[in-house]
């Protein structure tokens, strides 16, 4: 009896694994089809993913700025707090400008400025990652160390996200730019 139960369980596991493999294969095929068919949607989905995941970064940046106090020496690291808040404000500007560019202002110059801003922001996040890793190693308090580690992790995560988005936007920028000619000003004809 136990052998047949084991065989039945193994059959169920095999069926479950084959269903999971089939579902993953279908997901992969539909993702590849979407990337090959509609590159504008891919860019839009990547942008919305970046904007959505940036909300968590805002929370971490506020926590990192608030927890920059060394408990042993009773000093505050104002520079690290400023860097966290400044990067958060720049992120807000990029999200607002990027959403306007992706939805309404689909001109070559707006797309180029947006691409440059995303590249620069990804590089700023790489630098913030290095800074907050160093701060986490020299932190004396547990709360300060955890907030610096969280800020470093999210900075690296945003570096990866914005780099991938920038590369995709660079290669698929022609799908974002509308080719409709701008209306002529003072045209009385």
C-alpha cells in the first residue's frame, strides 16, 4: 500500500511539474511574441514597472535620511540624508517627465532628453549604492546599518532597472516617437 501511495504522489508531482513547465513555456513564448510584435508595449510595461517599484525606493530613502544618526557620538550624517532625499526628488521628476514623454510628448527631442535622464539616474544610483555600502560598513547603530543596507540594495536595484530600461528605450526609441508632423505655426493657408 505505501508503494502505491508513493507512486501516486510521484505521478502527481510529475503532472504538476509538467504543468508548471508548460505554463512557463507558454509565458516565455507569449513574452517573446510580445517583444517581437509590439515594442511600444514592452517599453510602456518596463516604464510602468520602474515607476511602480520606485514607490518602495521613496519609502527607503525617507527611512535612510531619518536614520542617519550615530548613537555613540550623537552626530548626524547630513550628507547621506541629503543624498537620499535628493535622489528621491530627482526620481519624482524623472517619473513625471517620463510619463509625459511616454503618453503625450513623443517627439525625438523629448525622447532623447528622457533617455539621457534615465541613463544619468542609473549612474547616480550606482554611485549611491557604493556610498551607502560604505556607510553601512562604518555604521555603529543597528537601525542606521539596516537603513543604509536597505538604501544600498534599492539603489543597486534601481541601477539595474533604469539601465535595462535605458538600453531598451535606446534600441526601441523609434517605436516611442510618433512620426506625425507638427502643425505649422501661423499657417493661414
